C-alpha cells in the first residue's frame, strides 16, 4: 500500500497532480490538505505550527486530536511509525525540507531508521528525491525531471559499486564527509548500484 504525507508548504503542484491519491497530514500539513479540498486519512502532530484561525478551520472540517508538544518522537517519526504499523510499504513525504535545519536533517536521517528498513520511504521536494538504499544490489530508475544523482554514505568505509552512470565505481570504499559521490548522472533511464551498507541516494536538479 502507498501513502503520501504532507508536513508543510511544498512549493510544487503535488497536491494538484496527486489529488486523487491517499494523503496523510502532519501538523500544518493537515490544514494545507483541507485547503486543497483533500481530506487526510490520518493526522498527526501537536499543531504548534498553525495559527488559531487555521486550527479553527481544521476543527470545522474534521475531528483531530493533537498530541502533547512534549514528546520523545518528532511528528514525522510518529507518523511514519504508525503508517508502517498499518502496513504501508511505500510512503512519499512532502514538505520535509526547508525551514529549520535541525528538522530537515532529522527528517532526512529518518530514512536510515532501523525500524523503517523494510519500507520504501522517499522525501520529495521541488528539486530533490531522497531515498534509502539498503545493503545489496539495486536497479535504480532516474526520477522524472531530475538531472543529478548523489550517494551519501551513512557508515564509514561503505563499499559502493556503480554501473550505468557517467562516473562508475568498482567496490570503492567511501569515507564520511567525502564528496566523491556527489553530482553523478544516469547514462540511461536505469542503472545498477551495489552497496555493502545502507546509503542515501539523492536525485536532484538545479532550481
């Protein structure tokens, strides 16, 4: 099963392009979905990012119970945990980048969370598509509209092999913080990746 998740403003036409699909709202994302005439199937968050008028708009249209603002998990982690428990195997997250840098980095690193390793989670914005590749071999597809592809290691000494890219690698050992695997490109629409540790793949385009 697939689910789309909206956290905050996305700066794209995703709500228009995917209007007929299933959506979940996190915090301000609930308000934005309702404004777009989309009723979220699930809602999560303490709603500290909505104004009193926006909260009234939400309450007038659906029943929502905020969680306490003092909690161990972020709103997005709470959302992902529940969706995974409900059996969703594919989740696209919008509005997870931009704004506060700590939130953005935390959201991206949720891709590497061990509890989500069996779930295909992508973080998507106007310029990027980010996803986790687990250890092993993968045939990856070029995302529509994206030009570049980068690989960000999560574990020191990750061994990476790339085939079908402008710059291929053969069992190259990567160091954390090195920029060797930034701004590669697909030769065709598909390519092969083998990694011995989980790694983050980011497809992107210029603004």
